[in-house]
């Protein structure tokens, strides 16, 4: 039976260094791909639909109060906005019963 060849320490260190550098490079590529995907315009918010009884609200009022609070796309939209929208609609007496 043949004895396995034992590599010198400098060769093993070079292999480990190359492996670590390759993993770091792959992680950086993955991170840049995810970053590009998050900023891609395909995922931008195109429209907002309001369902229910909206006879006391109009488009101008909604645009003036809700639209400035929106920023980002499908993945980066601030989810705390729901609290703002809920408070905005609850201030009207006729809507407070629905929430």
C-alpha cells in the first residue's frame, strides 16, 4: 500500500487561503446580485388600490396624505406605513368602525 503524500505546510496554507478567497468572492457576488435585484425597477410600486366605502375620501386627499409616506419598492417598502394609514383613516368617524 502506498503512503499518502503529505503536503508541506506552505502548500496547505496556500490552498486554505485560495479557498477562503473564493468563498468571499462568491459571497460578494451573491450580495451584489441581491442588491441589484432589490433595486430593479420591475418591483417598483405602480399603483395602490383602496377597497371599501370611499365616498368620503377622494383621490386628491389620498395622494396628498398617503403618497408622500411611500418610498421604496415591493421589497423595501416601509411596513410601518400600515400604522400611518390606519391612523389616517381612523380619524374619520365613518371609517373607525371598520378597523
